[in-house]
């Protein structure tokens, strides 16, 4: 295109439009919100199939919106339209379904632990059959299916999950939804809302179906062809370290995350429940906890026992009017913090070369901390100015406010090595 005085303005607005689209595209990519995890079981296995559904807002409000499948390596990763409170539900055959209240941080991958208890009584599991996709118009369909339950205590979770688009839909009784979601739902035919997707060309294997009852039994998960998606479980290959930091499950079916804060001192959080851990101290194999339960203060004394295939802590707890045995079984090691180089590759390398001065989208950063001034802004090169640039962005660079302080510090430490 030859730019003349007559068409320069067209070229200007064309270039401006392209730049605007580029910024929108890359801002979306940088700020996408995910929830992800690996589904392991209380008996030390990795599930290789199943369903994940998320409801927007508080757990058990039944506002199902997003979802996906569990991959053959036990992992899942689901994009979410926003942060804030979400209710997570995970279903896999032979295991009791897992509900968890989440507080999602926007713009990052929120990784959470999922531990499924063994289903000790599969004979009472609800069952799905006769799944049918009904074309309403060229661009709309709905789904009907039969749901039965041996002990007639179905809950409101009758779910169709579109794993291709990461959507979930709650089906309701064909006779009408129940106002009281804690009541026992009837067996019989269930129907979905209108789904704004063209049925022609849909691969029905991309759809999976799960139901649950009020006792947290979920039974088999099926695809849209009415076939069970179950795959044999895998051994949990992670070798457990003989140390406290990591993911643990107690004999009260609660899941905890313990992390190191200083030598001999740790912190802990319960993922769902009323127990608060105020302090953890370790002296050799002895572990001492200061706890609170429903406002009452208490203490626990545990001993750490490590064998080739298991790591446990066991002992007793004491609360006002209540005491008992407490057993923790380690399920996962503490997640290794990402290095500055890995964080740089995930967030910065799309626009900046780490090994040269050439411009990619932004300037190359080799030797950054040997220069007197930052490129573009001209400010002195120091940690504060680099940190401010990463957090707030500038010119074509988007802000990276979603990164934690320790992640930004790791990036800065890496930049100093270039």
C-alpha cells in the first residue's frame, strides 16, 4: 500500500484498529482465569476419568455454569469467566463425589487439591440411562435422560457437561424443579434447559453426564452415547517426602495444606470446615498444633512416622468437652515453587527476548540490570522501578497485577542474571 496525503488517515485508523485488536487478544490471553488440579484418591491412586462441574457463587447454590472432564493422567484445567466464589464438584466412578468452596483469584491458574474418598457402598449409587439429544431448532437442542436411585435420596445434581466448550447444565425433573433443593428429588425423566448449540455435527462423546444423591454417591459417569467413561485407576507415582509441608487427609475426612514458614515452624489450613490451625511447631518427630474449633481453643500432639510407601502423623487432640485420636495421611508433597525463569517464560517471553537486545514486541532484556536506564520509560534501572513496570505495565505492555509479590521478586532475580 502506498501512503499518500489522501489515504494516510485510513492507514492510521487501520493501524490503530490492528493495535487495539492485538492488545485485546493478548490481554485476554494474559488474564485468563483457570481452576485446575490433579484428582487423587484416599487409597493412594490417581483417577483417569470423571467429571468436574462448577457453580458460580456459594457451594450448593446449584447455579452450574462451567465444567469439564478429568484427563487420563488425573488432571483437569477449566477456564472460568471470572474470579470470586465458586463451588467445585468432582465425580468419578467407585469414589464419593467431592464438593469444595473456592475463592478464585482472577487472571491466574488456581490449582487446588482434590482427594476422593472410596465409595464403601456402591450398591446405593444413582444411575443414568436413556440419554437423548433432542433437536429443537437448527441452533438449539435440549437433553433428556432417565435417573434412578436405589435408596431414593437423589440430590439436585443431575448434570450435563460440555467438555468442548467447558459448560455445565443442570437438568431438572420433567414434572418441574423442586423449590427445596435439600429435599429428595424423584427418580424418573430429567430434562435440560435449552442449549444454544447446533446439534448437527456435535460429537456426543464430548458430552459427559453425572448425578449425585444426598449421601454424596455418584455412580458411573457417562458420555452422550450412553457409554461409561470409566478408565482404570493409575498408581500415584509421587514419592512422598518425610516432611510436613504438603497435602494431608485426616481420619475425619478433611483435607489440609501444611506449609513451612520458618525452621521448625509451619502453618496449616483446612480446605473445608470449621477448624482453624493457629500454630504448628515441630521438634524432631513430634508435631504440636494450637487449634480452634467453633471458637474453642485446643491443642494436639502428633508423632510423624515415615515408611517406604506411607507418611503419617498420628496422636491425640484436646478441645473443651471433646478429645480423641487424630490421624493424618500424607497425599502429596508441597508444590515446588516456580523459578524466576519459569515465571518469565509463562508471562514475559511472548514479548521479550531474555538472551538478546532485539525488539520482539517489547525490548529484549539481556543485560537489563547492567544498563543505567530502563528501555521506553528511561527511569533508572533498580528493583523498585522494574517491579512497578511489571505490576502496572506501560505503553504496549499490559499490567501483571495478578502475579504475587514472591513471583515478581523471582522474575527480578532472574532478570539480574541475564
